[in-house]
C-alpha cells in the first residue's frame, strides 16, 4: 500500500511533469528590439532675439501612425519589420527629432510642443508622407530608406500661411540587417530635419518684419 507521503511525492512528480510538458509546447519567440533616432544634444540659446516655433506632430496615414517600422514592398503595399519597433509612435518620434534638431542647430529658434503651453510666434504644421525602408531591389538586397515630410509655416498672430515646402531624403542601407536599416533611417531623418530647420529660420524672420 502507498503511504500518504509516497502519494504526495507521486502527485508532485506528476504535476512537475505536466508543467514541463506544457512549457515545451510553447514556441519560443525572439524578443522585440526597440529603436530610437539619435538626435543632437540641445545647445544653449544665445543672447539676443529668437523666434518661438511650435512644432505640431506630423499627420500620418494609418500605416505610418504606430510604433511599427514600415517596409515598402515592390507591389506598393506596406509590411513591418519583424521583432522590432520604434520607441514611440512614428509621428511623435519624428516630432521630437525635429524639435531637438532645431534647438541644437539654430540658436535663433526655440522649438516647442503644443502641450508646452508656450505662446509661439509661428506654428509648423507637418504631414508625414513617407517613412519606410523600400525594397526596390528585391527582398534580399539592402533597402532604400525614404523620408518625405510636408511642412507649412503659419504666423500665429494672423494665422496666415508664410511658406510651404516638401522635404525628402533617400538613403540606401549599407546591408539588409536591422542596425544598418535603422542607421539609414537616422541619416535620412537627419537630412530632412536639418533642411527643415534652415528653411524655417530663413522664413520666420521675414514674416516678422512684414
């Protein structure tokens, strides 16, 4: 006859076997990697006059509005990089990158967010038209990262349109690996953000003198 102690040991052994069997049936998945754009550190604002520019989050189509890293296919459809994502929704990440670039590159501009509650001289309205790694040479080749951003500079006092422009950049990744593709996103985003900063600085003082 099996004693109570022996029964307990047997039950524990059966339970452990069941748990082990259940765990072995669950497929292992690769951990998701989170990426962000490395923006320049903010510079000290020099003395003198500057313009406050409110940078709105870019409007974006549904396929570019989440944290997923978009991949453009040759048939014109969008897919997303497996096991990888941006640190925040793409429009918010692009907005932060532009603000940090402006504050680092152009001392005559103070770039802010709408939620900062700061009265701005100008408003920068943006729409994100492309932000994807396009496999234009096949799925095994290094993709071409495309960034395209529409911008409208509006004077806050009269709500009048000062200027409008579309900025774009294309950068070929060095190879078809995640890190290389993110580096290409960073370079293309940097090109667009720097051009946008120069353009904003050129047009904002002109509007103030009218």
